[in-house]
């Protein structure tokens, strides 16, 4: 019996530009996982020779399960191509990320990548970042109280993220996450203000990282938005 390939137009579009010899960044989350599986299929059927770096333990586990070679990012200077997902995207290609808590590693790999492509379905399109999703902020546990106090001074109120079992959620780097209601703020100013707080490790505002955003429409078509650099 001939094995049937799974058709996933969004994921296939996200990995279509990947070529042999590339070092590929693997995003984190359900949509990024679709890309990982689509990439593994290309490697399998087209004999692509690539290397990968992962933005989370979960993505690395999935990649290895599908026989993708994963390198230690600590030894990598530059990445050729990154694909990832996003939780919200506005008309200016600003993004909110971090539902999976991997925003710190996702940003580092994006910063090191020559090209960054993000996949979403059209339900993630918003008129204002923070419209539907809280903003996650990774915090060093040592500075939790002082960081929360400064966040309140910025008008950002929220709660420490917990697991389904009620335990404190910790990122792969061992940091806590505070999920705050963003409200209507200037995104660049807010990102800079959070960056200036000692003990705030990172946050989910990704304002300049996307080179392309692929949007899966309900009709089944894939729309591409390209940032003018």
C-alpha cells in the first residue's frame, strides 16, 4: 500500500523555501509543530540535508521524533531560516507571542536568523495587539515582587501563570511568567519600558521580527504579508 502524505498548505508554505545546506530554526507551539512535521516530510521525501535548532524542549523532542537533526544553539552564531507561530498579529505585522512560554528563546533565535516566517490562521488577526490575549512577561523569580510593582506602575496588571495542576509555570530557562492585560499603549514604548526593568527577562511583544507572515484563511487559501525593510 502506498503511504499517503498529509497535506497541510500553511505548514508546507512555511517550509517551502528551505534548501539543503540550511540551518533552520524551529518555532514553538501548535502551529509551529505543523511546520516541523511538514519539514520532516520534505527531508524524508526530498532527501534534504539540513540542520536545525529549536526554541524549546518541546519542539526539540518533536523534531527528534521525526528524525530531524537538532543542534545545540549555544554553539550557533547564525541561522538561515526560522519558522514559528504567533498568538496575535495586527495590520503592521506587530505580533504577540508567548502562550507556550518560549518567547525568550524564540526571540534569540529570531534575532540570529536571516529570515523569519510566521504562520497563523486568520482568527489570530487583530486590530490591536492585546485585544484577545494577555501579554506574557518572563520574570526572574528572585525579583518577582519588585518586577510586578513596576509593571503595575506601567499600567500592566496580571497574574503569575500556573499549570493545569495549579503549580507555578516555569519556562525552559526556569523563569516565571506573569500574564498581564496590555490595554491601549504605544507598543514600542511599552516594549522598551519592560526591557528596562531589572528582573524582567523578556516579553511577548515581537514588533520587528517578522519578515513574512503566512495567513491561513477559512477558505483554505494562504495569504502572504511581506515586511518592507
